[in-house]
C-alpha cells in the first residue's frame, strides 16, 4: 500500500508510524556517524540518533522545501520510504531507503514508480537526485530506473529523470505482454482506439512494398506487429521504443533488426542512417501537438530524398471532428493523448518541408503520409 505523507499528515502522524518509519532508516546509523558499536554509551548514542531523525521528520511538516514523504507498506509494515523536496523550484528525490529485511524485492523501484505517478498528476515534469559517487548500490538503482547523469564532480553524481517518459515506459512495459490482445479486442469491437488497425497496417505495407528495397525506421515499434511482415519480406528495419519489454517482443519477431531503447527525442541523436520511411503507428499521439511538429521537422534530415513519414493513428481532419470523436467515446477516451489532426499539421511549418496527404480509414483512424519535398 502506497501513502503520501504531505505536510499536514506529517504533523499528525501516529507514534507507531513514526517508529516504523525510523526502523526503515535505522541501519548502520551509528557507524555512519563514526561511533564504535562497543562504546559503553552506545544505547544513549542510539537514542540521540533516533531523536535527530524523528526531529528531522517532524521538521518536514513545517519546512517550505518539503513536497511530501512517500511510504510503501507490505501487509501494514512500512518497507520503503523516500521524500521529494523542492530546492530553487526544482524537485529532488531524497532518502530513498528500504527496510533491511525487505531487500531484493523491488520495493524501492515500486515506490519510485508510485511517486512518479503522483508527481505526474501534479504536472511535475522533472526530478533530480544527488548520489555519492562511492554509493554503487544507489548509482545502479538510478541507472536501472531510467535516471540520466546530468553532472558529476569528485563527490557526487547528479541525476535527472523525465517523469512523463518514465511513467509511460512503465505503462508500456506493463502492457507489452497483452498489447496485441487489446488491439485485436478493440479492433473486433470496431471501437476507439484501434478500430481499423489492420487496415492501417496493410496500407503501410502497401506503401512500403512499392519500393523493392527500403530502410524503415519505426518510431514506437511496440511488439513489431507492423514491422515484422516487412522485415520478413527482406526490408531493413530499425525500431525505436522506450519500453524494454516491447522491444524484447519485437526482437523475437525480428532478431536481426536494429533497436534503440529510448525516447523519440533522445533516439534522434543516435540515428546514423537515412531512412526511406519513418513510421509512427499509434505512437506520436503521446506527444503534445507542437512537440509532434518539432519532432517531425527534426527528423526531416534523417529521411532519404523522396522518403516519407507515415503516421497511422486515431486522427481527424480538424479539431471539431476530434471533439466529436472525443464526445462519442468520452467514457474510454484517454485525455493524455494528442491524436494527429490534419488541419494542425497543414497550418504548421510542416507544409514547408513535406507534401502532406491524409487518408481517412474510418471514423476513428486514418493514415498520414508526409513526403519530403526539400
Ligand atoms: C500504442 S503502441 C504502438 C505500437 C506499434 N507501433 C503498433 O502499431 O502496434 C505505442 C508504442 O510507442 C512507444 N512510445 C510511446 N511514447 C514513446 C516515446 N516518447 N518514445 C519512444 N517510444 C514511445 C510505447 O512504448 C509503445 O510501444
């Protein structure tokens, strides 16, 4: 069970919770502070350390830098804790600890993921974390959980994490195994969001197979559902996806394809080829409209001459139609997605670099082709 201890909660904690919270942190504290365990006064030293800790926790209840303490329980017992503090308007992860009896159970990662959901809900985009360079365990934890190094000095490494990307990665990792099943279900029911998915797939295949050779970049390759038939026909495929689990499944279908496990934005710096087709199938909608446009402009340089970007997705001709679609599917609509709208693309800078066409497949979905003109 996950709990948020905001300032008012911290000011009203039960003694039992304070004791449990301290018990998580109470591991080798005497040694950390340079005391000898054989010191005859060790019990009173321990009492002082404990008081320091509890005073600190209580001070968080009145400290303007406190965002919140976060707590994970297993069967009622606190097993993992951390806090987020605000310094100069930036959010820092601090004090992430797991109870010594509960190591190796993934509780710290689980707590971090829950915290990230909370932060995302509060529209917090980035968190930082400072780790001592000698603390290998913590350094590894940060690498494993998607943090990137922002800076380093003799003592510390400063990490940064994009909250939205990490939450999305978790969602897709979680969804990977059942992704294809949910696509089929939605498609069979002819409903948002995947009504027409197979038609989109075969139209993409038709466009690509007009060329006998092509290098295809699939942005958001997922389980490789769209790419694998083309791979099997001998087309060269590179797949980008932020979800490791999705890539694992795609790799099974396309063992010799190239993969980049990263966000769209980061992957661009890792691309070292020109592509005849760049595909975004049900993937670009995770980015806000202006971010979509900027990305599509940025990858212009990665397209071979007369290459094209193909976007299959929930999409409409204009905002009005998108609003109507939203109204119709309101109860299952995902408010965090920005489905492509022809009108927005046509009114943007994209028209200066691409010839834009749009084929409406059904009320939900459609296919864009942006052919490189310059
Ligand atoms: C709905 S799935 C579509 C998968 C595949 N293109 C298909 O048509 O079946 C979206 C995919 O995009 C990936 N994705 C979402 N946002 C991403 C981002 N910002 N960078 C890289 N991959 C992303 C997800 O991990 C997921 O595999």
